[in-house]
C-alpha cells in the first residue's frame, strides 16, 4: 500500500483539495489518512470543480469499505489497492469513477543537519545510565595508564574492521579512539558524563546520511563500533556465525530505507549508553572515581529590599518614590526634604494607569480621605524604571492580598542553543533577564518568578545533571528550592519546567511529548519537546523546538512547524481534534527556530553596527512567513531591540563568525535572530511581556541565550458564594441567534458545529446548516439559524465564573466528520441581556481555513451577577491627551479589536484582509 503513489499519508484536507484543484480533471483522486477516525482513510475525488470526500472504514476483521450514497451495497476489500481498483469502474456509488490518480510528490533528500558547526547537536541519548558491571568488564585487567585503554580499543576496532566494509565512518571512529576518547574519559572523571567528543564524532560521521548509498556503510560502522565496546566472548564459547543483517538488501524499497533509518536511530540511542557504561566502569576500576561535591548550605531567603525611584512631579518638581513591598507602603518624598510628604498604604491604592504615548509616565490613583480620591502623575527617567515600579506595586498587592489562590503569576521563558559545549559556571544574567534588549531593571531582576521554563538545543549535558544545575543556579540567585514539574528530552533538545514550592500543589494534568523532524522525520537531531499542565483552572502549553538550519531551508522550517503542530500530543485528550494552538489558555513556543535574514552579509553587519534593527527585521524570514500566514498564525512576539543572537565567535560577543570553511567550499551563515519566543493566548485573557532580550556575557556557544518574562492572569477553582438550597438552582444559558461561516474548501458537504468548554458537562452539537452557497470558487458559505443551534447551559451560573470561560467551536462535515476549522470565543464580552456580535478566524492544523461571525448572548440570573476585580485589572492604560479629572479618572473599556490578517507584532498592511473569504463578510466586491 505504501508504494501506491495515490496514497498521501497524513496530508491535511486543505492540502488534498489544493492538489486536486491543480490536477483539474473530473475523476482525479487521492487517498489520505482520516483526521477523524484512527486507522481509517479519506478518499478525495474531484468532480465538476468540487471535491467529494468519502470515508474508508475498516470493520472488525480489518476489511475496508467505502461509505457511499444510500442504496448502494457496500463492498469489502482486504487491501486499499484492491478497493481503489474496484472503484475505477462506474456505478459504484461515487459521483464519478476513479480515473486519474494524483501522485505523491517525491521529497528531495534533505541533510537536515546544522552543517554550520563541527559541534552540531548529535547527542544521541536522553538518559544517563548508572555505572556498574556490564559491557565494560573486559577492561578490568590492570592498565598502566589511560592511554592503554585507548590503544586496547583501537586494537579491537582493527580486529572488527577485517570483517566489516571499510568506510569514512570507520575513519572518524578511529580518530575518536586515538585522539578524543581520553578527553571524554577525563571529563567523566570530573563528573561530566555527557561524552561530548563522542557525540561530535557521531554527528560528523553521520553527515552523509542524505545519500542513500552511505546508509549501509553507516549501519555497518555503528554495529562495528558497538561490538568494540561489547565484552569479549569467552574462549570456551563457540564462535558466532556471521549473519547478514535484516537491512542488507540492494532493492530500492522505500519501506526498507525507512527501516534502515529507524535502525540507525536505535543504534545511535543505544551506542552512547554502551560507551558510557564501559568508561564508567573503567573509571571505577582504576581509581579514577568521580570526585564528591560537597553540598553548599541552602541560602536563607531574604526580604525584598526597599526600592527608591527618582521621578518628576509636574513640570519642574522632583521627588522620590519609595516602595516597601514588605510593609506594603509607597512613600512620596520631595527633593531636599528629609521626611516623606505622604505615605500611601497598599490598600488605599485604587488604580495604576500607564500612559501609552509617554512610556515613562504613570498615574497613581489612591484614597486620601473618605469619599474622596486623588490622582497624581509621575514621570520616571525611562520606561524600564516605570515598569520596575509597576512590578513592585503589583508584587506588593499580591503579597498583601487576602486571596487563597493567585490571580496573577510570573512566567520566565529561556531558550539557548548551547552548541554542544558545557555551560559556564554562572547563568545569572540569563536567569535574571539581564543583557541586551528589553531587560529587567536592577531593582526587579532578582524577584523570583513563579514558573521557570528552560528550553535548550544541542545540550550535551546529562538530563539529571542539567536539571540539578538549573535548580542549584536558581537556589543561589533566588534562595528558593524550585521543584521540577517536568523534564522532556529528544536527543539534545531539552525542556525543563520548575515552579516555586508553594505552587506545586496547584499543578495538575502534566503531559509531555516529543516529535522528530530530522531526516525522514525519524531522527531527533531536529524536532520539538513539549510540556502542558493545568495551573489551578488555567491551561498552559510550552514547546521548545529546533528547526531545520540553512538560509535556503525556509520551506523546510515551515514544514517542521506543521509536523510539530500536527504530531505533538499535549493537553486535554478531549480536545485532541482541535488545533494545538487552541487547546491552551496560554501557549508559549520558543527555541532555535533557525529562520535567517534575507540580506547580504555585509549589509547586515553594517545595520547591526548602527543598531538599525527595524531594517533587518523587515527581511527576517520568520516575520515574512508569518506575514504570509504560513506559520505561527495569530501568535505574538515581543519587540526585538537586541542584536541577532547567531552566529557569534565562541569566547566573545565582539564579532560574528559568518564564514564556515568546509571541504565543499565556504558556507555563509548570515547573522540572524534564530532564537525566538512567541506566544498565543485565548481572547480576553491577561498576558503581558515584561522583558525580551539576550545575554551579552555567556560566550561558550555561537548562540546567545534569549529570555522573555511574562505577567499572566490565572483562574482558580470557583466556589459559589451562595450555598445550594432546596429551591431549584437558576440556570445561566448561552443562546445563539445566528452563525455564519465561510470555509476554504471545494467541497459542498453539509456541516454541523461542535461546542466544547470546561463550563459544559459534555460537548454539544448543532443541527445541519440551514443555508449554503459557493458563489466564490474555492470557498463555501454556511449559515445556521437559531432553531438549528443548541441552547447551552453552563454547570455554574455565576458571573464571576462565566467571565473566565471560553467556548471552542469546530465546523465538521456531516459525511466525513472531519473538521473544516476551529475557533475560540471568550464569554466575557457576550454576557448580557442583549445579543452581542462576535467575529473570529477559523484554524485547522496550523492553517487559516476561514472565518466565523454571529450573534449570541450569555444570560446570567440576577442573583448571580456579583463579581470582583482581579489583581491585574487595577493596572490600566490611557492615552496622554486624557487629562486628570477631579476625582478618579474614568477608564473606558477598550473597544474590541477588529480582526487582523497579520501578526500583532508586525506593522499593519495597507490592505486590511488577505483572505478572499473575508471580502464576503465586509461586502467588498
């Protein structure tokens, strides 16, 4: 079946329709995997410019049959080719016979290794086994020095080579045993079990795997090297018969090639463990035992120091604002005065208003007398000082609140391609967000975050070693013993999530996953690792990835993104049919994305020298691809005000090493922002990026570490204030007046809508659409009236609870049960007695597939309409031209933003929409 060219495996519905549209003839067809039923298929057939999709389902005995129109006897087939052959005849229940197969495109071989540094991330194992008896037992004879260990291994290698084909691979391994094994042994003796030189040698030796002829030599070489570290056979044991391996065949079969690649993957994963065990036993048997490290006494937590800020009050007067977080007060002292003019307790502070046009200005609104409030404006020396002042006041409010559960937490995201070298002794600048770009002020840099998420690529340290190093670093800096929520590794790609001890009980439903996107999606030198969990009632997702390298590999990186989005298994299983980016309240995606700058290297260097970053960001491949809606749809990114983080000369940050000399010539690696942090949150939730930058003093890698910090609103398990009584509980209800949908498809299928939410006991389903038209080729317009839409009843009727809830909607075909697009609607703006209009985009598998709009309302019983202000709601924004009123200034609720077809962090284009589907909604001809 796999050889059939009409079988396209797991391509999306949108891609399948595009392929059929390009073919253009009635009777064109292809088969893909079903998106709705595991183990089933979807037969896609073009007729009269419309794509008809039929499900191919297996029965209990594994026989396949097509769901066709009623009245046609279903036929069963043992194989998919038999089924396709039968339906090439007429009168079988399809709109037309299967006439012209649409062939699967051949994928060009892709090296998909960094190709830029001899230390590429080929770390083949993710766990560090303990030493002990085993494969290293043959090294137990007395040895005069460690050089004899290397010589003995080389001798064993020469014995093996006589019975194995010679290749460049064996030359690389001989060089490792002769020159570099002693370095790994010495590092192991000093407590570093990562075998960095072995990893480098394996990556270099496997570089030629993109040529099929090399894979047999590589397999033979890996098996030979494994035998070198095997214990020798007993002299009395019979000689082992030479057996041809299962992969030894010259037939050009795709299944065989994938099997070979899988075997290489397995050998790489097991080889390092075998070598490590061997060397660990050598260390222990020859008095090279690892040194014991004395545990440092735990630091004692220190109270936050009182901080003072120089400000301007009015046009000329200067003063000092003193913030004492521990006592919960803000003092205002005029310049030259010895005592404070006024001291404001935290419970008297009503509102903090940040001016948007003057980034250094803030207004403080507070109670001065009963029934009277006062507002005062302060101008700080710069925006960073203002943000530090606001963060301290926010922290003061949190510490002195009477809440049992937090409304607001701080999240730190760090990403670093470590270049397969150990880190420096101190990571202080990285973990405290200091360096270049939008950084933390020194007054707030050492305020501990609630959650630390550290993503690394080409990390050669052992898993446990890396985690303990991070925990020890944070303990030294913050005097807090952070707890491990999750660790997920894929070769040298790692993600670690750490939380404060008091939050450990608030974390639940932890899931981890990984996806390989290396050669043929079977090697883990590239790919992604992810972690998801619930923090009380708020869902979080974190993805760390390492995408394909090379300036010319933009399309390959886009494909890596799509593969990760489709294959990463995170979040609530009940939401598995939804786009990954819609499953979480907050999703953070970061890593070495490897997108480059499309500009001549000398021009790039000139712009960097002048700090003209805006010019460079205009040719940044990631920005350009986001602008074209190819990747990271509706994600946000902080403003980049730091220089490109790749490719520096190791040991310094003074110059970029943009030339790489290789046997095939000189490779140009232009300085680029490869390392990024992006995020996507549900609508009408609170998330603020407080810093985004890179370090300038960590120089062990050719990448600079990148950091981003966030202030994130969270929800708790809601407890109704009104106890249940004997009377029937009043119900809240979600009512729909109409829904209008436009999807990008050439199908004419009838559709229904599925409604999912944590506030519903179970998923609900609408009736079929009541109107349908396809006036514009390639788009289907659907409509639902109120009678075909369900009235939804949330499990709790309280306004405070419903204001935090969201609805996930999925448009599904009646025949295929596959999704045409999904979206998320915030209930907060829909609460009221009058119907409100909503409008949003539809997504599916990372693609924008259409749009939806309609009218709805959320009705709340009168006795359940009480609510409270969240801790993050007392900080608001106001334009400069809004003058202070006599009393508390009114802060109007910001109007709902219109839909945008470009990422938020990119400048708005002159044309508002790029997708023709939206022209129908807007009435543009």
